[in-house]
């Protein structure tokens, strides 16, 4: 493998599904109980039923803060204050559909496919963030695009970005969770895998985007923690070097130009070390050999050497596993443009997809489809119980084992050549 690398601290057990529902250690379960009790006392959490926040969401903050209750509380509290000050829920619920779709052109887009663990795959083509597109986008953000009344502390253009994160956490991840054709089908999906294409991007363009991307990255990391995947190889114990260098996969950067070493020096300062450890820069000859370790060739767009008929500005090309579980209604045959989210029905036995937002000033609120929950929640005192550990029933046929020798070359560093090879 010929990939940039950077040493990162961690343990082999940090990768998915460790630290997720159904795969908590006794210590993590105890910390989780303490965290919920603590934020309940602070008035940030209600056990319900229904609970104010689901368990998978709360666990994201604990994983992000290394299971330190006070640190997780600080980040959770900051996020709740941010969401309240900017009325994020109302913003997403009432966002102009055309504005929402325009925002999607400048940020990562879901292909409609999932990797071998059932995690949604996003593609981000940076070249579309040219100065003209960004200027037009910022100009349109100056006008009202939702009924939310934010406090003004966050630029409007970034609030539109957060609407896309809402789509990830409230639409894409819950939908992928209900697909049982994966390993650990009882463990909720709370992650994403990203292919970031930086081909055809000049150094000047990177420089012009520096401020915008830095603020967007920092805010997203703060308020949507642990939505990038960490994947540990399912293999024999690793030696010390491999254990430090090959634990995580979340962002694959492809198409790196010769000057990318300079740009990388900026980018890595925008993230904490854990997030940096999830970024991998692939050389031209590594794209397909590496990506196919983590996703099927049929889920990789043709432009990157795969078989998926999908281009960046197209709607998601949903895979068979997703299409199979959806029962469309009201004339819908697929998911429409604009904001979407799921509501629970029948005491959690089913869920409905709602199409919301506004069109020509008129509110949209329509049921698109329903999905029967694969594992209806059982609850005590309003809290969803953890999924059974390593459930045998309904286990996926797809393997997620990644050969250690393939992973040994994967990571990021300053020492490699600037074109993405070492």
C-alpha cells in the first residue's frame, strides 16, 4: 500500500461495534448509566416514555469523550444549547426544499449505498465548492430559508449545513439501522463512511475555502460527534506499529494533487486527534483495492472504478436491502427531495418517513413510506434496552473482516509524498 500515515493513539477494541449498543463492556455500561443519571439531574434528559434522547445518540458523546462523564456532559450540554439557540429542529422541519437541495450540491451526498457493515456511504466532490458556487450559496443564505429564528451567533450558511447532518442522523442512519443484511443487525447505525474527492482542486481554491471548511468542520465535530466510522480489523492481535497505525477508517481522500502535503498541514489542525485518525489518503493505485475491503464493488461509483451508476448530483441509488423494507404510500415510489425524517408508530413496532420542509411558502408534511422495525424496542422506565450482544438470529451473510496486511498501509502522515503516496 502507498498511503500517507500519521501515528495515532488508540486500542484495537475501539472500532465498530465496540462502544455501541449491544457491545458495551461492563465498565462502559456503568458509565452509561452514570451519564444518563447525571444529565437527567441537569435537566438535559428525560427518561420518558418516550425518552427525550435515544441511547445511540447519548453513546456518541461518551465515545467522543473517551467515556469521561463530565467531558461528555460538557459537549452534550453545549450541543443542546446550540440546538436550542438556533432552533435546529424547526429549521430542518421548515426548511425551503429548493434551498435544501442547493445545499446538498456543496457538501457530502449519500449514494444510497452502504458499506459491508451496513453504514451509509457518502461522496464529497470538493471541486464543486468553487468561488462562484460558494458566493451564490452565501448570498441565498442571507434570505429566510426556514421559520427558525436563530440567535445570530452561527452563520446562516452553516445552519444549512446542519440541516444535512440532521438528514444523516434522522433519516439515513435510522433507515440503515432497519436493514438486517449486515453484521450486528441489532446494533443501531450511528456512523457514516465518506469518500472525499479532491481532484481538480487548485491550491488557490483550497486557500479560498480554508476559512469556510475550518469553521464547518469544527462545528460539525462539536455538535455531531462520532458520526464518522472507526473500523478495527477483525484479525489476530496486531503488533505495536500496526495497532497504532491501522485502527480507523472514516474518510477516504482520493485524487490528492501534488501539493496536498501543504493543504494537509492546515486540515489536520481543524480536527481532534481521534478524527484525524479516521482520515486516509489513497494513491491512484490504491482506490479500488482499498475501497473493496470496506464496500462492495457494486457500491462504488463508476467514476472511482466501481460498478455503481451514480454521479454526484444525482439522488441516492438505494440498494436492494433498503428498497426491500420500505412500503411506499401516497403515490411515492421512492424518497422525494428535501428534508426527511422518521417517526415511530405502534409503540415502536413500525416507523414512518415524513417528507417535510416548505415549497413556495407552503408547508409540506406527508407520509412517504413505513418500515416495520426489525427489532422493536423493549423498554424499562422509558429507556430502550441494549441490543443482545453478538446476536445470532438475523445475522448478516456479508463479511466485514479486513485482512491485516491490507490495513497495515492505511493511515495518514506528513512523511509521505505529496501526491498521496509514501
